[in-house]
C-alpha cells in the first residue's frame, strides 16, 4: 500500500486539474484589484515550481491575470517599449509590419497559444499573397488609375524574401519582450522558424568618370544641390546627414565639418535628430572641392534670404528651399534622379552614391581602415563588403595579370616563356 504524498507548507492551493495539476496565487492586478492567478502543469512538482515563482512575482508588484492576444500585445509593445526607446524609423517599420502582415493573420491568437508551427505556416504563406490585393491599394486609386486588383487583374505584388525576413524579425522582437516580461516561456518566432533564402540585392556604383560627369553637369547648370552631391560622392555622407547640417557645424576657415544630426521625415513631420549610430558622428576634414562647393552654397542661401525678405523663415540649415524651409528628403531623391538624366549617366540612388565613394576609395588603394573612418561604418565587415566588390576595370586588370602569369600571352621581347621564367 502506497502512502499518500505529504504536502509542503503553503501547497494546499495545488490541486488535480484535467490531465495534470493546477495552482493559484492571489495577486494585485495592474488596475488595483485583487484576483486569483492560475498556473498549470503535468506534474505536481512542475506546478509547485511555477507556484513559487508566481508568489515571487506577486510580491514584486502587480501581475496581469490574463494572457493578452498577440494583437493587444503588439499595440502595447509599440506604444510603451518601441516608441519611447527606439528611433522613429524603427517604430514606423515595426508598426507597418504589425498592421499589414502580423495582426491580420495572427492578431487574435493568445500569446501562450502561439506555436512554432503556427508561425511557420504564416511565414510560408506571406510570399504567396499579393499585397496590392490584400491591402486594397488598387481600389483606393482613382478609377482611371486602377490597373490590377480593382479591375479583375492581379499585379502579383508579392513580398520578397528580404521583406519576409524583416516581418518575422519584427514579430520575434515583440515576442522576445513578452518572454522578458514572463508572459510566455519561449519565443515561437525564434530559431525554429525557417525562412526563404534571400539574396542580397547587388548595389550599383559609378565609375570615377561617371561621378565626374554627374558633378560637372550639376556645377555647370548651377544646381542648388551641387554641394550636397559633392558631399555624397567625395565624403560618402548619407542623404539625411547632409540635409541636417547647420551653419554652426561647418568651419570653412579650418576646412572641417562636424556630423552629429540628420533630417528625416517620420510620421508626417520633418525631424532633425541624432545620427544613426555613435560611429556616424565625426569631424571630417574637407577637401578643396567640398570647401569650394559649400562656399557657393552659402552664397546662394544668402541670395535666397535677400530675395525672400520678410518671407524668409530663418532656418540655420545649409540646404534649404528658397524660403528657408528644410529640403524634403523625397525631393532630394527627385532632384538626384533628374540630375542623373541630365548628366547622361546611369541612374543610381543617393545611397549608391555613398557606395560609389567607397568603391572609388578601393580603386585608389586607400586602406580599408581609412575608408571605414571616412564612411563612418559601424562595422569593418560593411567596409570590406564594398572592398571585395571592386570595379570591373580593376577585375579585368587583375585577370589579365593572372593570365600573363600563367602563360596566357607570349612575352613581347620575343623570348620563350621558359626563358622568361628563368629570368624571373
């Protein structure tokens, strides 16, 4: 005859429940009321450990008695964790992924009911859904502009593998905080979820001749953003950093520029905020071409101020409109694209222009560590990624040298390859 198990002190609230056991602890809820909080497990020992842990939580502060749905948690996570503590662009991306992809499919699922296989099925389905159809983009257009979903066609606007990865990463980040706050024991969007293979997009870069042709076109026609283009291609600066430079941060006498702010449009307003990372902050020496371009820019700004008169808005930024307002980042892109067309060069983005700066430094045999300081990369691997993708001209020269070395051509002096090798 087996003896009945002796209960430990305070273990009276543990009781058989379905195919296992359950227990409860009286806790103070976030709204100030008191209620029972339950824990469950297959064995009494497992439940006892959870029960003890719940007691500790109850002593430490208020405890929620209900596990929220994923949609409710995402709203809390975005408002209380991401928005106050991350860059506006981070909040904007996470909010978009949550609204468009995560909540419509998984928002009604309770956090503790979310499983790896549920997330995997959802991830597998994302690339098969045309987002133009799912989000009603075409239906929102004017009738004369509708071209796909609204008129019975599908434009097949499927998310790329990179987008699928970004969406999963947003969900994983949200659930990581749920684990931290002990709402769930593990992250079902973690390593157990397989993602479609994603290839990195091959970035474009100009040759030195194309860069020169682009800048000469802008200077010849008096483009108001000529100095900005110079700073992209010569200093490798980011678009937002250039548009966020104030007059106080430029010292033409010392030929120095301090980079510490950037201009961004986030949530329908222009914001001048700190740069992307601490490594983005720097004081750079200015080459002669940059100094000359900035002097021309400041002269143009003074002319704008005089012509605007009382309408001048008094901005201290280097790059402004004719009324002194900041330059819209999207308008910068439009001006860049228009200049590419006028200059007769391949169309690349301003960020590719920054990459062009790195490629030119590589072609000039500038040491990667020096290039890293100029481009202000946070990681050396980013600089080396540019340096390992040298220009086609450099590639051809290297292959020619290798071919000559392996006997692909006869020596020009008429000697045999054997004699040539011996002379070496």
